[in-house]
C-alpha cells in the first residue's frame, strides 16, 4: 500500500521535461506530439485531417464510426480547432447514473453497441448514485430512486459493452486518478474527460491537458480515440488570468478557499501565490488531498478547469510567473474574505435548527489518506467525549478500490463508531427529492453547491457529529 502511494506521488512529480512547453497559438502543433504528422483539408471540414481520419470519415470503420468522428470534427470546428489529436489515456465518463431524461444518450449507446463499437481504451466512470448495503433509506426514498434512476440496469449493461474497465462497479469513482483506481494521465498528455473535479485535478496537479467536456462528447472521444486541439490542450489557454494572493494567518480550509476563488474567477485560470508558505513545495499525500478538494470547489462554485499553485503544481514549478497572462487581475484572499464567503452561504433547510440526519464527507471521493484520518479523528474524539457512537451518523464516500485498502479492523471500528463507508456520489444521493428533504451537513463545497447540504469546516463538523450540537457561528 505504501509503495503504491509513493509511486503515485512520484508519478505526479515526474516527467516535467517529457513534453516541451512552447509558446504556441491555437493553430500550431504542440511540441513533441504532432511533429511529422501530415494533414490536409477536405470539403465541408474546417480543420485539417490525417489520411487515416479521412478514411474513417469515409466509412473505413463503418457508417456509425463515421458519424462518431464527424460529430467530433464538427464540435472541434465550432471552437476553431485546427486538428484532432489522439487520446492516449483511458476516458473517464461523468455519467455513472441511469437517470431518466437521458433517453437520447441510451439510444445513442445502443447504436454504438449494435455497430460493434466500444471505447478505444477501457474507461472509468463516475460514482454509483445509490448504496442500499451501507446506507439506510426509507421506503419512500427507494421508491423515488426507482423512478429517478429507472434506466440504471440498462445503463450498467451498456457501459460494460462499451468498454467499462473490468466491467465492474469497482471502476465507479470521481477520483479515477488515484493510485488505487489507476486512471492516471501523464504530464502534458491530451485527455478527454468531463467530470469537473477530475478535469481540474488532471490539468492542475498532474499537468495533463483536458477541456471541460460534456458527457456525450467525452463518450464520442473515447469511441473515436480523438479529441479536438483547442482550449486547455494549448499552451495559450493555460495562461493564468488571475493572480490570487493568499494573505491568511494560517492554511485556509481547502474547500472554503476553492469556493472563494471559484466564485471570483468563474471560468478563468487562477495562479495561486502564498499557499507554499503553508504547504511547502512537494506533492505530499496531505497536499494532494488539499489540492483535490480545493480544485473541486473552484470547479463547482465557479467553473475553473485549471489552476496553478506557485512552487507546487508542475507547470507553476516549471514556468513560474511567466504563466501569468498579460493584463492579469489580482485578488487578495484574507481571513476576512474567507469568513465573508462562508457567512454568505444560504441555509436551505426548512427548519434551520433541525438535527441533521447524516453528515457526508467525500465529494469528490475521499483518498485512502483521508479515510484513515477520519477514522482516527472520530475514534479519538468519541473517546475524549466518553461516547461510544456518533450522535449524527457520518457517511464517507470513496472509490470501492480505495475502500478495499482499509483493514478489517479499520472497517469494524468505523462501523461501530457510526461511520458508513460508501461508494455513492453524494450529489446524486441528494438529488432524490425525498432524501433532500432531510437536513444534511457536509465539509464539501461541491455538495453544498449541488444540494441542500449545509457546509461546515472539518473541525466544526467533527464537533457536530460527536456532540449532536451545532457549532456556534
């Protein structure tokens, strides 16, 4: 276990010289990837294509694959992409739920399957929306789930046929890039994902290159093995529009800082200065956890797809403040800014004084390090309070493959203490109209944004679930 995690950190820190980064515009080839590739223009297509792409477009791999590639090309033409690049890393699909209203997606999948098509590389997929084994549901909730996720069995079957890795629920997680899950792109590598928290992590912490794609488009990228070269695949778009200066008295809470930054910059790229004063300049396990949760908050409370942290993330270490675009804006984050951000969060409970039904941690999914830390912190806090079980049950969500790394003793202790370890997506869990009628608390700004859950910082939430009493504002 330790070896694999050390290798993960080594993987993230390695390869800074693997892909040369040069100042190029939208139409120029990326160094080290497109050298020697011959392309030409064909009627009806704005971008230039290789001979192989032209032959597929003309039906070499069948009429359905021709339509898939045509859709990818037309999408790229919309954004003035000069050409397509190969997707060398497995896809990660954002749609893990068989939700009603996505009939066109399921019909499209049937067309792909009937044509004998599947992803070029086995893909991972976002978390499952329900977990009846580890979480208690009322009969009303189960009935609502049956209606809300009425296509789950159909979608499960389709994803297996389309190339889901291992064809199993083990591959369901929003943190596909963790070592236990193993869908880890390389620095500079073009990928085609849609899950916002995974995209921002891959772009920022790993230095891969990915746009914020839609679910259906990332499917077509996986099937065709191609993605248009524009946006975050280019050096130009990876420049920072904002300099974020951290002037706080201590390391800010990751999700709270991410929320403040995301709401300020929107879709722009921020360059964070001052975090290294608290975090150092290495991608340790705790720093990876921090950046994962920070990025998810920037991507959901805003629409950030890439950030740089001075002296810490790979492109910032390599290029420094030359990543700042001409005319960049500055935002100073102080203790007061964070306090105001938190104070302005709305309370969406019908009864603001109600006792929470659950606390949810792990949106995005927790790392093994975070699971172990919560186990230890809860056990220590309960013993200090002279209690045997949490007053408010805690759901910790993580990849099934991460959960498998816990020891039987850890799982037993967590269960006895009132912790439910689950593979669910907290946001999908809270979409259920019956479920969201129950008050819920969370440390996740992503879940707070997408549901009625109320936000608390880690220490506050720990106090709340142990004592059953809300922390004083």
